[in-house]
């Protein structure tokens, strides 16, 4: 390809050189013709001038006219030559311009072809490289193909062997399948037999165990019956002996019974008499019991009345004899004192105790009513639940049966609890539980003393 391209280039350069040579020769010819024409004209003019000058000097006009005529002919010939040369020149100019255009076209073709050649060269080199790589690949592929061919042949051999093995194995498998199906059928039959036998065995086992139990029971019964029979035999012999003795006794007893029968009839009579006496005595006793109970009731009533009357007498006596210390107020059988100062429940109680008294204990509705008029301030009373929260007790142990709690009390509402009771003056002296360290006045109570 490269060679071909070079030939094309050489042909082009040859053509160009030949066309250039043609153009240079044309120019040269045209210039030579022009110079020769001009030289002929100058010579002709010079000869004319010389002829004129000679004729004028010598006056040989005849010769001159001859020369002139010859020169004129020569000049006309030269003019004809010149016109033919001019035509030729014009033709040459036309050829030159066409050749110039052709050259430009060829120049353009040359440059495009050069560019094409360069591209082709580049392509060629890359293709050459690709070709080398492909050659290398081809050789390796060829080797590989040869190896694969070898492998293929060995694999083909192996495959044939395997095919043979497969067919024999398939036959074997079919035989085994047949055997398996027959064995499966046999196994199913055996399974069915086994299950029926198992069921039968279980039933037999159950029967055996029940029979064993029955046998054990029968054994036990037999042994007990044997023992019983032996005892009965023994008893029978002893009873036989006893019966003989009893028979002897019976005769003696029969005699005795007859005597006793006689005694019994007499005793029965006696007993009937005694029964009659007993019933009359029982009736008498019941009447006495009734009388006793009514008398006991009467006695109890009389006792109670006696106690009441004794109490009345004692009260009347003490009323006439008892009094309170100065400053204390007497009501019923007690003396009361309102403290002049205020303090906690504990200190109030201690103050009362120092005075031979204690904090107030309200025993009756009359006492509560009396106290309502006794003070016009809130006061501690001798009631607290300090020992057990919610279990309110009077300080002398009197059970709390009568209460005058204000509505909603006791409520133990304070932060530290409310374990001591007060009478609140503006609630009609009803009670409230209050924190024991609150400062209040208090009321002391003690029994009125004998005079
Ligand atoms: Ca009291
Ligand atoms: Ca409390
Ligand atoms: Ca309260």
C-alpha cells in the first residue's frame, strides 16, 4: 500500500515538472520572437533613414524606391509573422490559464491525499499493533484449542465409560426398585400383622393382670377361709363341750328360774307401788322447783332494790357530808377547777396531779351539761389516743361509751397527729382531737372530800 502511494506521488511530481517545463519554453519563445520583431523594425527604420540620407546627398531616388518597395514587402511579411505569433501567444495564454487551474486543483488533491495518507499511516500502525496482539492471541488460542481437543477426546472416552456405567446402574436401580416395592408391600403386611398382634398382646396382658389379681384375691380368700374353718372346728369342739356343760346348767337353772319367777311376781307388785310413790314425789318436786325460781327472782329484785337503796342512802349521806376545797366547784360527787394558765396537755395533767386531782373525766350526760356552763374557754380534758392511734381512752381507764365529738372529729388532722381531746367552747363544748403540745387551759376533777 505504501509503495502504491509513493508511485502516485512520483507520477504527480513528474506531471507537474513537465507542465512547468512547457510553460517556461513558451515564455522563452515568445520573448525571442518579440525581440527579433523589434530588431527588424529598428533595422528597417535605419535603412530607410540611410536611403533617404543617401538619396538626398546623391539623388538616386530610383534605387531608393526599389529598396523601399523591397523593404515594404519584407515589412508586410514580418507583420504577417507577428500576427501569427500573436495568435500563438494568445493560444498559449489560454493553455497557461487552464493549466494553472489544473495545477491548483491538483495541489488541493495533493494536500487532501497527504492528510489521507497520514491518517492511513496512523491507522496502519495501530492496525499493525492490533494484528500483532491478535497473532499472539491466535497462537495462544490455537494452543488452547489443541489442549481442549485433547481434553475433549479424553472426556468423550470418559463419557462413553460413564454412559455404560449409567446404563448398568439404571438396570440395577430398576431391579432395586422392583425389590423395594415388593419389600414395601411385605413390610406393610408385617406392620399390619404387628399392630394386630400388639393389640392382641395388650388385651392378653390386661386379661393376665386381671386374672392375676383375681387369683391373688382367691388365694387370700382361700387362706382366710382355711383359717376360719380351723377356728370354727376348734370353736365347734369347745362349743360342744360348753353345750354339754350348759345342758347340765340348764336343768339346774330351770329350777332356779322357777323360784325366781315366783320372787319376780312379788317384786313386781312392790315396784308398782314404788312407782306410784315416785310419780307423786316428782310432781311435788316440780312444784317446789317452780316456787324456788319465782322466789329467786323475787330475791334478786329485792337485792337490786336493796343495793339501789343503799346507794341512795350513801349518796344522801355523802351529800350532806362532802365538800370541795376553796376555789373548786362541786357538782354531783366531784370538785372541778379551771386552770388560770395555758399549756400542753401533759403539763396540764401534771398540774392537776400536783393538786391531788387529774384531768376531767366525763362520766354522764349531766356532767357534760354542767361543764358546758362551767367554762367559756377551750380546755383540755382527760381523753387521749396516745397509747394506740384511734383507740380513745379516759385517763382513769373508764371505757369511752358516751361521746360528744364535734362533727368530723376525731380526724387526727395535724401534721404531728392529734392525740389529745379538748372541749371547744364555741361549739357548745363538743369535743375535738388536737395536737397534745397545743397551749390550752385545762379542767381538773377530783372526788369531793368528806367533812
Ligand atoms: Ca367526771
Ligand atoms: Ca390521734
Ligand atoms: Ca381534730
